[in-house]
C-alpha cells in the first residue's frame, strides 16, 4: 500500500514538475512528495534499528546492510531534490549519483548531434599500426586530455628499446603541455591537431603532407572502437568498479585475439594459395 502511494505521488509530482505551469503548484507537489519520502525513510530507520542488532543469519545481516545503504541514498536524494527544485540550486556533478546499484558510474555525453548519453566510464585506448591495442586505461573522474603525459611515460617504458615513429590524437587532446610531453618523448611525427584558431606555426605544421597523411590514418581508430564494442565493451555485465575494469580488460584481450586470429588465417590462406600455384605450375610442366 505504501509502495503504491509513493509511486502514485512520484508520477503526479513528475507531471507537475515537467509539465505544470504554476511554480507554486510545483513546489507544493514536490514538498508533499519529499514529506512522504521522509516518512518512509523514518520507518525504514526504525526497522533497521529494531532488526539489525539481533541479526545472526547471513541473509538477514546482508539485507540489513543493504537497507542501511538505501536509507543513506534516500536521505541524500531528498536533500538533492530539495536543493534543486525548492531552493533552485545547481547541483555540482561530483555530488550526483546516477545509479544506486553502481554508484561509481559517471554521466557520459558523447558531444555529438544526437546528444547520446551513457552511464559508465571513459576508456582510453591506444592502437599500433597493426591495429592491436597496446595500451588502455579506465578513467575515473578524469578526462582524456589530461592523460597524455602519463600515456607517453607508459609507452616509453613498454617500448624502451624502440623509437615511436608517430603518435596521433583527436582534437580534444590538444594543449601546449601535451605537445611538449610528446616532444620530450622524442616522437618523430606528433599528430595533435588543434581545435579552434591556429597560429602561423600550428598552421604550417598541420599543412604538411606527412601530417595530413597520418591524420587521415587516425580515422581507423573508430573502426577499432566499434570492433572493441562488439567484443563485449558495449555493455558491462559485471558489478562494481573492479568488475568494470575487469570487463574492459577481457574485452581488450578478446579484441587482440581476434586481430591475431585474422592475421594467422590470412597467412594460412596465402600459403595455401602459393601451394596451389606450385601444383598448377608442376602440372603444366608435366603436361
């Protein structure tokens, strides 16, 4: 009965907030909804205080722990709704929780025309000329552009005895700090296009044939990302942040194995083709 009342109140409040025209009616509806939420939270606290001290069975202990977590979430969101809808505050992103089941999840906006939004974490990948993923990192409350210096250090450590001929990035990675870090890494061709107006030096650098050629090759990473999504990265089925990272790692492994398998099949086909040609030439000679 209480659950039905809460759902009904939530629906009517949502209708008032998103479609209502009178601000006073909106605030009254939200106030009534929050009062009901506070009452249910109070009842839950009483239940927890009554049951938890005497819980001995593992299943009941677990249920009490989950109830305590949900009580904390309820209090937090009551406060957020009050501040946002009644007081008119803008809630900072770091205070928001987008999933009570996966509280580590972040709100990711693709930044494209359709404004596609996903819950999860940004994952940065680096591929080589053979399309193998040679480095990846799950970003927690971080953005791509700040990762270039640490990525450069990791690649330098992995390939200490080799020289990186070129390293290509999207426009969103550009900054003077990042460009300097790549220069220090002794990379021969740095493909780091600038977003927005360019000065004379930047214009000349991005106008060279080598830059244009390597920049065009960068588009292959979109195909790599699409293939990676088809190897399990499109949706995480594991739990928790560690489960998320494990899922990413397994997807990268599956992707690399697929690339390796394709190359081995191509080598095998080429060998069979050569054998077929040899047999054909021997038959012709014998004839």
